[in-house]
C-alpha cells in the first residue's frame, strides 16, 4: 500500500509556508525532510559571532573613477586624525605600484609581478587597474599597505557594448554572489537579517536545490558547463596547463554575445580553478580579479579569524569581493553583464562564522536595491554545497545540509512583466527538487532570450531544464542528474535504536568501511591499521527506507581525534544485512 501525502502551500513574496511540517517535498520519487534551522543537532554547533574589528583598519588610500579614468587618492582626513597634525605627518611618504598578472609565465595564474614604486602625495591618475599602495615614516618604517582595483572600461569593451545586437528583448544581466560551504538552513541560522531582507524584496528561496557532487570544483564547473566531474576532467583537463582555456564555460558564450564578464574569488590559495589545478593561460573573463587576490594573500598582512584569512590588510576579503561586485554592477548599469563574485574567507572552515557578516550582507543588498541594481540584474545568492567540516558533519542534519546549499534568486520587475509565465515557473520551481544542471540550463535560457544563442542539453543531465520552465512536481534525483549518494530526498533517516539494530552490527559495518578505506580485508596485528580497527567510535547511525525502494544505513565513526568516516550502505532490513557500500569518505569533525 502506498500513501501519498498532499502538501498545501501558502505563497507570499518569497515565503513558502508548508502545511506538512515533516517534509518540504513529499511524493513517490522524492521525500525531502523539513528540518527546522535550530535543532538539538545544530544548537550544539551554532555560536553567533560578532563582526571582528582589528586595530589597523584605517583606510589611508582609496580610488575613484571619473570619466572612465581611475584615480588614486590619499585620505588626508584619516591621516590627519591618526597623526593629529603633529610633526610625524610631514615625514609620511606614500607610494604605489601596479600589480600585474604573470602573462609570460608557464602558469600565469600563479603569483603576480609588480612595477616599480611611484611616490604620490595627493591624487594621481592611474594607467593600470590594480594598484598596491604603501605608506611609511621616513621612508623606512611601513605603517600601511592596501590594494585597489577601480573598474574602468577599455575601448575594446566599449565597442563590444555598442555592437551588442539583441532580438528585440532587453538583455537580462546575471550576478552571482556566492558564499562557499553554506547550506540554506545555515543562512537562516547565521544570517537572519540578510535572509529576511531577501524574502521581503522579491528573492525566491530554492528549498530543494541539491548539489551534484562533493566539493567546489564539480559543482561550480557543472554550473558553468553542464558536465559532471568525470566529464569535466575528460573535456576540461584542469590538471594540464592551458586546457581550462578550452573548457566550454557559459561565461564565454555570454562574452561572445556582447555581455561584459567578471569573476572574483577571495582566498587565492583555495581558488576553484587553481587549487590542485593549473588555472587559465588567458583571463577567462573581461574582469578577472585573481591577480588582485593573489597580491592580497601574498603581500598584505592577513588576519586569521576562525582559521581563515578573514582580513587582507585593513579590509575583510569578503567585503573586498562585495565592493568589486557593486562597482561592476554600477559601472555597467543598463548594460548586459555576467559576473561571479565568490567568497570563502568567512564561511569555508566554520559553520558559525557567516554570522560575522550578516550585517555586511544586509547592507550590501539594501544598497543594491536603493541604487536600482536589483532592477538591472538577475541577482543570485548561492553556495556550492553546505558545510563539509566540523562537528555538524557528524550529525544527521549535517548530512542533509551538506547536500542542500543556499540558493536565492531575484529577477527585475520589468522581466516579471515581460515574461510572466517564466516568472511564474521561477516561483513554482523554488519548492521542487532542482540541481546545478538546472541552473546551467537557466543560464543558457537567459542568454537565448535576447540573443541568437541556441540552448543545448546538459551533457550530464539531458532531462534537466531551466528554472524558467516548469519542472515536474514529481521528480527523482536521477531525473535531476543527482547520484543517490548526494541525493537529499531519499527519505528521512531514523536513528538505529528505533530499528532495533544491534551495536555489533554497527561495529561490523564500521569495520567493513574502514577496511574498504584501507584497501585491505585483513591487517597485520599491532600495525597502525590494526589499531585503527580497535579504536574507532561510532558517533551517528541511522536507517532510512528510500523512495527508490532501497534501504540505507548512514554511519559516522571516528578513528582518531577529529578525523572520521561518513559511510552510506545499501542494506536489507529483513533479514538485516549489508548489500553494498554506496559511499565512504573521510571527514574532519
């Protein structure tokens, strides 16, 4: 006998209120549990944190743009305040140097070069976009360093914009604001002011948005190419110099159809296309801020907070990214543009750390609204996945949240009026199972609306479709391109004590997983592997019967302090036995 549950919804602005408290999605192909943001699991790991101030946060230099020329200025009022107009002020000397990408190097994405130092004492016109500044006393004692990157428009770009041809409809610009490793529910916990602003101002919260693979690279590349990890390595070959330049990323299609493109990502050490990869030979976008953040990480002093390089010089890296996003949006207001602005430095390592930036993000989006930028762009607040580290990863809720990143989407009112059916689908799809491949199709759809671009199926998910098309109400993870091991809607896990599963069965399962990880069925007595087998501790164990008819055992067990394995078994419940090991990987808790 199959029971079908009807879920009633009340929709108002970006809010969706579900009458069924147990499941967000409940149909024969997908049962996505409706966890509250605050539970026993999350209360143990959530600690609201304040915005961190540092002593040396005075901004002594800044840039402006006037008539498409960049200017560097001394902040004389701040300098006078610091030195109180005493004799030391007369012995302050300031200089600037241009930061350049190593275009002639074998790997141009690694490191930067610098021009000679130029002295300045008031305002100077800049001839290049990225500039390093330094002020010192008596020319020998540095007291200040900073980086700036004013956005100016080259003649080449200006001509491209003038030649942009459309099919008559206004081009829809796309801006991504990305926070690494943040689930939808963690935004609700750590950034309530930001979330409230988004929901009150026309953003739609995609509650069934499911990641397609483990970490950043496969999820980001799927967004840009529609390919899975195997395809990405086969076609794009990111571990070989020069091959990423040939990768069919959507931003190239936007550029070829007259859009201005930009890509910024802080924490240069972890940059998606450079961490254990070879990066690009040529800048992949018109505005490519990798050299800026390379210099930020390599030259300026980095203040480490929550084990992350939170501050770069006198400014947080996250705010540097947001300022670049705002400058890009303002510079090309009413012009077609595509930008991705990615932040890692306040979210990647600590599940509570985004709370430090809640006020910053609320103000950023508020400024976007007041300056008319929400009316000029499709704006997306997105993550690649949820938290993959720390204590929350050993909890049941953490297993789900890792698979369900935040995804808020807003489109301008003119778009809503011009394409009412598409906008209605965008709203409806916010409460369905969706994937990164659907987002890739959406980005193609946006481009096809105003240009001659022809939409192509996602290679990894031919059945996936744009958020602007109606996505089926009843949809499986397989139909969304999602492997079972990353699927969050298999059902709801119940703790093993509710299923009368013996501790010995769990111990045997953990031993089997550990042997699989070690690549051996037996180990030598008193060896390191043997001792691991003797000392593991089961942290979490739960069972669910999935909508696909299979039953699963989720097991988290610790082998050494703070290092654990998260394992998913396919099991039979009558009689109780392990069928196969579906997933087994090491996590840091």
